[in-house]
C-alpha cells in the first residue's frame, strides 16, 4: 500500500502542533515537579536558593513529610475531605442521574422550558449573600457537612452531559421495558445507567475533583477547625501562615526563629504534595472512560 507523503504545509502544521503541545505539557508539569523536588530538599539549601530547580537541593530528606503527618490538622483534614467527598459525590450522582433522566424524556411536560431555566442558572445566580443566608440562617446548616454538599448537589454542565447521554439510548429499549411492566426507576437503574457507565464515570471524576479542591464553601460555613477539609488547612498554611496550623514545626525546631522559618518553608511544599497526590491516583483508573464518556455526553442538539 503506497505511503502518502505529507505536503510542506502539513509538515509545518505538525511541527507547530507538537511544539505547542510540548509547551503546554511543560507548563503543566514544571510547577508540580518543582514542588516535589523542593519537598525532598534540605531546608537550609531550600531557604538560600532562589529561582527554579529540577532536583532536590542538598541532602535528600523526608523531614518535611514527617512534620506534615505529625500534624493532627492534616490527618483531620484528610478525614473531613473524605467524608465530604463520599457524601457529596453520592448526592451529586443521585440528583444528576434523576435530573438527567427526566430531562432526557421527550414526553415530559414542559421539558424544554425546564431545560432552559436550568441552563439559565449557569450564567446567573442569586449571589453569595442570599445563598449564605439561606444555608446558614433559613436551613440552619452552619457547621454541618450538608452546607458544603447539598447546595452544590447538581452541576448544570454535568446535568446537560447526563441528559444528552440518556437521550442517545434507543427509545425501543425503553418501550420494550415498559411492555414488560417496568416503571421509570427500573428503566433508569436497569437500562440507562448500565448503558452509560463511561459517561457516569467521567461525572464521578468531575465531581470528585471538585469536592477535593473545594475550600471556599468550607471557609464560609464550617467555623469549627475540627471540620475543616484538607484544602482549607492547606490554604491556612500557605496564605495565612498560621502558626497554629503548623504547631509541630515549632516543637520540632525548639522554637528557634531561623529554624522555624526554614521548616515552615519545607512543610508548605510537602503539604502541597500530600494534598495533591491522592486525587491524581484516580485518573489512571478512569482514564479509559474519559474520552468515551465525554463523546457520549457531547452536545448533540
């Protein structure tokens, strides 16, 4: 079979694409690689160095990770994040699949107006203050996990993806099930969900990453430190430089100011790694579903 030769224009286009993609990959990987290298660096060399570096400075050390895991706030943050993640994703998927199924049925009354009203919320919302008053005062959910899970129960974008995927399932399957006496719940959980597993796996990934990285709602509604998720503790360490959040640093360094500053700098990098790596392990397990799921749930009119 003859090999088709690329034209000069096609070769230039390929070179441009490869160069651009390589640059994007470098921009994404370089900051994380820098943080990982810094987390294994000796605190004295790390304090003295300025600019980027690609390998750990000085003698390799795990002291920063020891300080991180000796900090009770980190372990508590992990626990709270996992509670919010499991509870939040369960609510998200239950509500999204129900809403997607209803909107995907063409015989539902006011289907199009309902869809348009839901899409409207993607661009306009009631604002932070009304939502805060609703959650904190009307519902009384201050210092509860419901405050950081229920208000974000459905993402409009994910709902549209789910609706489109359910609508792509042949209507003949639904008609056959109804002839056998199946109701809507049986059709949803016995037909729709098994046929759209790839799309649902992508939605689980989207929701899980959202809950893992979320800190603002916890900042608003969770006043008790014992309920703070990991990302809020990370923000406290990195931005507010809260000594109480890094109490083990003072104990480990004997309170010497210079040593405390160096240890804090090392702990910041180690905390970023500890807070980021777990969610990265989810991607390899869902990668095979990602492209397929997005294509199934793509907008088709």
